[in-house]
C-alpha cells in the first residue's frame, strides 16, 4: 500500500514538472508517465520475488556452512588407500589394487576441487605420472612393475611433501596391513 501511494505521489510530481517544462500533448504526457511508472514498478520487488530471494539466501547460507573435509583428512584417506594398494599388489589381488588406485585418484580430484585455496593443491598433480605407472602395472598384472611403480609413487609423495614444506611427513612402503579385518588375498587363492 505504501508503495502505491509513493508511486502516485511521484506521478503527480512528474506530471506537474512535465507540464511546466515541456509543451507535450496529452498522448505524449500519458506515454511519458506510463514509462516512468513502468520503470519504477520494475525496480520494486514483489512478494514472490522476495520469497524466492529469501530461499536463495537461505540455500547459499547452508551451502557456505556445508562440511568440507580438511586437507589433512584427504591426506589420511590417501594414506589408507596407499597402504591397501601395497598389500593388494603384493597379494596380486589386481581387482583390489585397481580399486585402490582409483580411490587415490578420486581423492586427489576432491583435493583439487574442495581445497583450491591451499598451495599444496596446486602441487598435487605431480602424483599423477607415478599413479599412472602404478595403474599400468596393475593392468599388466606385473608384480615386478608394480613394486617399482609403487616405490616411485611413494617417493613422489615425499617429493610433494618436500615441495610444500611438509618434509617432516615421510611416507614409506607399509610393513603391516592397515586393517586386521581385511584379507588382501583373492578368495580361493593361496599365498606363495
């Protein structure tokens, strides 16, 4: 209601100003006034626009407060898959090794997506060639190639840590499985 009276007041003032300053015909005056009304009404939000804007604001707030894992959590995830990858390869469980390789790749992609503000995220791609080498060894089902590629991956992890000033975090080839409740051998396959 306030908006309507405010608009009418503006119309009256504009009409008087137009009559005083310009010699316009009634048709031109009407067109000019309608143009001004149209411009003012376009700028005023309607109730439905306000409702939609409130919903957008609410969703943006929820999105801003959504949990995103920290960089260390991503790294811990990689550490687990790195260890599981080693034991899968040592047991020539190539399906599991393939799965673990892809889990590491997915985590690296998540780091680049969700941790873009971190300097370390820009260096993480240095792991890709070593990971591709491991993946190649897995696809070839070659234990000797796997061992060399996995060592290269481990060394590349440490090179990345040095390049990002995390040299105190040293990765090594695991000695014991990370979980006691997982068998890394293929079902039905006997160990060496």
